[in-house]
C-alpha cells in the first residue's frame, strides 16, 4: 500500500491506505479507463411493475372485504 508521509505528519495515518487511495483517485480526475464506451442500459421488464399492480389490487380487495364484514 502506498503511504502518504504528509498524512503521517498530521497524525491522520490510515493503516489500510484507503483514504490515500481515494485521494489519489480524486486527484487523477476520477475518469474511468474503459475507452469511452458505456455498456447499454438493460431493458426494464414489466414483471416487477405487474407484480406491484396486482399486489395493490389484492390489498384493495382485502381492505374492501374487511370493511364489508365490519359493516354487515
């Protein structure tokens, strides 16, 4: 791990070196070295959305049935 003598003098020594590595990353500009290409975003499936709609419909039916039983 790279150590930064400046941080040791200040008493902020990080034995894991993660702080120094983060600062080095920020100082480099934080640009990824992937050649400028981005992976295409995955298409969203309708599965979770359909499940949410069905779940809400079931909850409304259950609440309506409970109210009907309470009134009857």
